[in-house]
C-alpha cells in the first residue's frame, strides 16, 4: 500500500489476500440465547437507572415541600416511609402520629425527634423551632452516643 492512495477497493483486496493465507480470525457471533440474555441484562440496567431517577426526582419534590423524609427513613419508598407519606397526604401533620407508622429498626422516639427537627409539618413546633434547635440537636447527639 502506498500512503495517500487509499481506497476501499485496495482495502478489500488486501483483506481478501490476508484471508487466503489464513491470517484472519473469525468474528465472534454470540448464540441466540446469549444475545437474548444480553438484551435482558441491558433492559434490566435501564429499568434500574430509570427507577433511581424517579426516586431522586420524588425526593427532590419532597424536600422542596420541606419534607425531609430521606433524613428520617433510609428508603423513601420503604413501607414506613410510604405509610408516612400517605398519612401526610391525608392531612395528618402530627409528628407523634407519624412516628407511630414506623416498622422496623427505628424507634418511635428517635423518629419523632427527627420529624420535629427536619420537617415543617408540626405548625406549633415550627414556630418554636428556632429556640429549640439546640435542645433537639443535643438529644439526637446523646442518643447517637449510646448506639
């Protein structure tokens, strides 16, 4: 081959010559089952990414409404978080009642304190929050030292 005089015809002739001498290795073509499995794996990956985007979008909307559910529950689509969201939608804004909806590891007292601290749901508490921030922060710090 001469530099600067490249053409598809010359490339094809060169590839044919290499093939005649057995210097080309065949391309790998996966079986139908492997292709279908790859397609399913790619589809699953896309669904997981889409679910993550929707969860992040939902969390952003909640935080925009001053509902810091992610600070209270590790999974905002878990059973406890969904029951708290449903209660909020139905007009329940008492942190004590919301804290009773937990299922699992988190204690009701810890959840109630976190709800009081992180949300603006309790209107009476919201007006006093600026005075009591230190108090709730100290309680949360003390509780975290005992774990």
